[in-house]
């Protein structure tokens, strides 16, 4: 099983965005980012906004900034850990799945 399969589609896109930044440096053209990820500009815009919110929720000093000349800049603090953010996302997803399974078990028992 691929580790990325544990994530929801938008979370997979977030990690792909981060991977592009890590490969290309802290600034990248908006158009190049959309082309690299093979997603539309509106989808990229939405995912960048969501990624920014998730990054800030994980570490308040993390930012995604739109610069002039169609550039997007990722700024991560020195103590930011991609590994820890990935683990946190997986934990939240696992907890959600566990709760969902418990809910369906409870509902099936009530029907009996």
C-alpha cells in the first residue's frame, strides 16, 4: 500500500504541492505549479488556500504568500517537520475512520 493512499485526495495534493516547493525552492510560478501538478488554476487556488490554513494550524509561522510576477512563496519555520505534519494528518484520518466504523456498528446493532 502506498502511504499517500492513507490521505484524502486534497491532502495528497497538499503534499504534492509541498514536494514541488522542496524540489524547486521556496518560490515558484503559479502557472508552473499548476502545470506540474496537472490541475486547473481554480483548483490550485482552492488547494493553496486550504494548505495555508493547514500549515498555520500545524505551525503558526508557516505561510504561503502570493508575490508579484505570478509567484507563490512558501515559508516554513526552521522547526517545521513535514514528517510530523504527515503523521498528524494520518492520525486524524485514522480517528475519523475509527469513529465512522463505531457509528456503523452501533447503527447495525440498533436495527437488530
